[in-house]
C-alpha cells in the first residue's frame, strides 16, 4: 500500500519534494522488519532518496532490470505499467 500511495502522490503532485511532504502528512513510513537478533528496524518516515528509489524501481511494475535492460518478470506487478 505504501508503494501504491507514493505512486499516486507522484502522479498527483509531479514533484518528489511535494510527495515527501504529503507522505509525511499521511504518516507513510518504511517497512518494519525484525533482525536476526530480534531488534526491530524501519518504521521511519520516507526520505526523498527512498521515494526516488521507489519510483524508479522496475520491480513494482512487474519488470526485472538486468545489465541495463528491462525485461518482463514472472512476478505480479504492484502498479500497472502505464503508471
């Protein structure tokens, strides 16, 4: 849901700084996970760098990047390819 929300915000605002402000307003955070030693990591507000990485990652559109090329993946997409 966080990834979909970030893409929706980017389509709405078209600017990562505005997406960051809106994501902070919505309380969007990084994924919370438990480390091998039992500590919890994540749950922090999304940074602009993290938002840039989310937006350019082809995995969310069901694609795989390999050696500079992008290929159709065998996994389900989170966002549609048009987005």
